[in-house]
């Protein structure tokens, strides 16, 4: 290594040591002034799993008519009933959102002779909405109400937390303690006396979701039961990135 390279590295370390302390919350970085020494960088992750406190379901209506205008008109009337059924189950208007509208021509490709075009059947319209509710226990009756109101397409549910960050409050302390122990272990193994925290940066993401429950209709002695739905647990993972300076 040349003298010039040593000089550049020394200047950089001195600049880091002279940097004033900064402290911010959220996903920002906390930096503390330290003495010169080797830098150790690593990440610590903590996963928190808990019962979800909200769920989203999708439902829609598909209609077919000879003309595009008629297909749209019939679909609009059917969707009005579907949305009214969701509101009747306590879903607020701001928690109901259209997720997709599709209009397409339909053709019959069966039983046609060679060289003949497919037979035109009409126009098909599909319209879907997504509804979010904190009433996890009401998901089954909600799905049944949407189908009873004319829903022909149902998907979901998707489970989640209203405030995912609130799950991670305790995880931060656990991750910091684990990082301190890990850094001290590295320092001991490398022949250093202790460590100084240089920086922390945070990144968090929703962990893998449990398998999506299959929506099925349960019947008992000819009487309808509510569709069974099991929410399970949802995971949220906190990842903290650390930099420690090894101190002799």
C-alpha cells in the first residue's frame, strides 16, 4: 500500500471522528463521533408475529350482454347491490375501493369450420372491489353476504396490521442488545478491548404471510353456515444495520 493511500485513509478516519453527533427517529441513521479504529458492520433481524387486526377481501360481478353498453349497465346495477351489501355489514365507504374493471368481447371458437371466423357472443364486463374491515370475526358472514348479493368472484382474504410499526417497538430493544453482544464477541475474538457504536440504520418489512385460507361454503343438514375463515398470524420483521468501531 502506498503512502498516498495511507494518507487518504487517515484523512477519512479523522473526518469521521470529527463528525458531530446526529440523532433522528424512524428509518434515519444515528451517528456518533468515535476514535479511530477498525469498523465492524453487520445486521440483526427480529421477527414479531401476532394476530392480525384487519383484513381485506375482494369481490366482484361478471355480466355478459349483446352490447357493451348493456353489459356495463347490467354490471353497474349488480355492483350497486354488492357494495350495498358490504356497507350493510358495517364496511365504511372509505374502506371500499374499486380494484378493477374489464370490458371485453366474447367469441365462441368451438364447432367452426376451417376458414370461418369465431362466432361473436357479446360483451363481458368484470368489476371488482376490495373491502377492508377490522372485524376479523365477521369475515365469513361478510363473504356470504357478498355472494348472496350477487357476487360471482371472491378472492382473499389478506390479513395485516393497522400499525405495523407498533409491532416492532419491543423488537428494537431486543435487536440492539443482540447487536451489542455480537459486537463485543467480535472484539474479544479479534483481540480488542471493547467497541464503540458508530451508526444504526433501520429497515423493516412485512414477513411472509401464512397461507391464504381457502374460502369454502360449509353446509350442515341443509342449513347454511358462515364461511369459515382462520386469520392465523402475520409477521413483521425488523432489520437494524450496525457499525461498531473496535477499540483497543
